[in-house]
C-alpha cells in the first residue's frame, strides 16, 4: 500500500519547515517589514468588519 495523502502532506511540510535557515528568515523578514507605508492609517477591526459586511449586505 502506498503513502496516504495526509502522510505525504505531513512529510512535505516537514521538509519545507526544515529547509530555511533561521538567519536568512530573520533577514528576509526585516527586509520585507521595512518596505510598508500606511500613510498614517491605523488598523481598525470595526472598519474592516463594516466594510466586509457591507459587501454582503447586513443581516
């Protein structure tokens, strides 16, 4: 009997998780995190939910 899909996915995720070097991951995170510009906008949960609900009509 062959490998199950579940086992294949587990094995592949384990491979992917083990591939990246920690220092390289940190450097990549720092490089990417410095590129953002919110133009002063601050994240607001209520506005996001309001916008999402508006797309589908409020109940």
